[in-house]
């Protein structure tokens, strides 16, 4: 039996097993087995699959990248060409795009790389079509646009999500707050700071047993699911924000459009008629959480023409200095910061580890 077949078998068993007290140990086991098989599909070292796919060879540019995932002919290339001015061929037949087509979008002073990708089909993660290559690129993006055709069934959304989930990509989630601390003895103990509504001790024991963890303190600080626990134990999950781009709204009625607005993290657009694209690019900007920092020479006004663009989580004064030139930090004495991250409206003196916020203004002083 191939890994893909084994996965299918376990998924079927999970689907037909009722969730209750008596089955929770068994379900914990099944979920863990499933996760281990899925790992075989994405890790190249095993013989089970043909590897994760190397992705497409694309030079990466810009401060952040946005990858387009969707079934064929939903309008990915039409959107990408319109956004970037780079032509990515669009046509009425499926699989028009066969490789990654990169383009650049300038927004609020930041250069973003936009990656148009081939359409994927169900079973992509298991090696169908160019699915694995497409997903390998998606794993490296800072934001995913899941492009959906509003004339097609909404079930496509769940299908695509399943493809990405199956290879360890987690959309619009933060890493679960669970700590598994292995010990030498004492068995598995479970503590929780919030009520657990989706998981019980049996499930935790089953999962630990499957992963050969005999002694550990498992501390839950969130109302976790069994999948969350497995994610923490597997440890190789990738958390990426995702915007659901609901395309082709020119082809539906206003009433239908009202329903679409209820889908979280979605933006309805028409890439053909160029409708509501501003809302999409603003949402994109928001989700990328970029930090623009303006430099201010000593005794001169700030230079607002070209910000240094940093990423949230990597926006210290040191990151800022390194982004300008790798030698600056060596001569660093002190920095003056003005803006949201400064304690005082007239600015604050800070060191290299001070964390900057969007639209801050910084003056660096050398030794
Ligand atoms: N009505 C309507 N048609 C659109 C819209 N956007 C794209 N299309 C049409 O949908 C078809 C497919 O568009 P593409 O941009 O090639 O779609 P794709 O997702 O890149 O397709 P593949 O590369 O084959 O996966 C073309 O005939 C487009 O003209 C839209 O907003 N409204
Ligand atoms: K197409
Ligand atoms: Mg295309």
C-alpha cells in the first residue's frame, strides 16, 4: 500500500468513528498515525513518496511575497497581471499557467513579490499535477491569496484548505500555546490554565504513546484540539496568513454578493472588471504587517520618500541598521526614535534592541 492509500484508509476510519469518551484514545492514535504518514509525504528522506517537490526556480525579491493558490481558471493570472503590470498569460482553458510567474507590486513604499502559480487540483499534495511544486512555493510565502471563483461551489475552499493542511501549512492560525516538556520519569501529566473542551487525558495519552513519549509534562494554555497537540509535537508546521479572494463577482447578483461578505478573511473582487481591488490591496498590506521606518538625518527633516521596510518580529533598531548597511551596527552609539514606539512625543533615546513600529522615524548616532 502506498502512503497516500494508507492516509486515505485512516481518514476513512476517523470519519466513521464516533467521537465520545470510549473512542477518544483510539481517535488520538488515529490522528497521530495520520500526521506521521503525512510527514512521510513532505519529508524527502523517506522512500514512501516521491519527495516534497523542489518548488519552482524563482529568484526571490522584495521584502515579502504573496503566492496565489487556486483551482485552474479561477482568475489568478488575470489578477496578478493587473496588480503588477507583468503579463502572466490568462485564457479560458485550464492550466494556462505552467510555472511560477513573478511580478512586483509597489505599495506604501514597499516592494512586494507577487507569485502567480499554476492551478492545483484535488490530490495536489499527494503528487497530482504540479501540486507539490506549487505547494512548496506556497510554504515560502509571507501571505497566501486563495483565489476562488464565486460561480463555482464554495466547497472548493475546504478542498484547497485540506490540500495545504495536509502538508503542514496552517492558515490564519497562531501556533497553539501548548508546551510539551519531556522528563526522565513520572509518566505523562497534563495541566491546563483554560478549560479543555476538545481534548481529554485519554487523547493526550494516546498521542504521547504514538510518539513514544513516555514521560512528559503537557501544559495547555489554550483550548486545544488533538490536531493542535500533534502540531506542537511534530513541530514543523508553517503558519501563514491567508486572504480568500472571491473572484468574478461581476458574474453574480447583489444578493449573492451579500452572502459572500460573511466569509471571514475574504475580499470579493472582479479581476476582469477591476472591482474592489483597493479593498484587496489594503487587506493585503494589513495582513503582511510590515513596518516602515523613515530615516532622519541629524538636524534635518525626515526623509519620507523611501522607507526602510522591515517585518514584524524583525523590526529592532539593529534590524533597521542592518537593512541600511551591514557595518552600521558596529559604529552604533545611540538612536533617537520618534513615533508609535517612542515613549514620549518628543522622541526617545534607545539602543539596538528597541523594537520599532510602523511609520517610526529614526536618527542613528555613531560612536
Ligand atoms: N467573469 C469573469 N471572468 C474572469 C475574471 N477573472 C478572470 N476571468 C476569466 O477566467 C478565465 C481564466 O482566467 P486566468 O487568469 O487564466 O485564470 P488562472 O486561475 O490563472 O488559470 P490557470 O493558470 O489555468 O490555473 C479567463 O477566461 C478570464 O478572462 C473575472 O473577474 N470575471
Ligand atoms: K486559465
Ligand atoms: Mg494562470
